C-alpha cells in the first residue's frame, strides 16, 4: 500500500513559480512511475507530467512543456513539480499519482494509476 500526500500549492500571480511536493509512504516508492495530474471544476482530470522510477525519462503535456519540470528523490520518497511562468489557466487542483512500473496503458491515462493523493490547490491570478 502506498499513501501520497501533496503539498506546496497556493495563490500566486501570473508569471510566478511554485514547487509542488508529493511524499509517499511505503518502501516500494522507487519502483513506481510517478505523475502529476490536475483538475478544474466540471472538467476531466488531465495529465500534467510523469517520471519513470529511475528518473531517466520524463513526459509532459503540451500545455506545460518548457514551463514545468518533474523530478524525484527516491531516498526521500518524494516527487516534485517545479512550475514556472504560471498562467491563470494553470489554476486547478493538482494530484500526485503512482503506478507500478511496466504496467500497460499510456502515461496520460487515469486507470493504470494505483494510488492518488488528496490534491493541492494551485490558483494563479492574472
């Protein structure tokens, strides 16, 4: 069992930066593919970024490519999302998610993820 706890959300202005953290419990964190998703009211949860267990490969949604960076520290059981040049359209609840490495399904698809955090609110004012 893995429990995920996000932190670092808040209210910022357009152009500012934020770093989200997601800390996982459990001894098998390093074997999981980790990702960030986000969701706004009335919309489906959407993929933001993902990172393999070894951090060799990363994946990004087109909307955040070049502005957001995902990273992880397996020794600390933590995955990060550095968000720069934030825009009002980045406003959402951000969720951390984990899936076993090697499972089938696109990284942007919700169903392969086994564990989810409770979410952290990010609000970007114009």
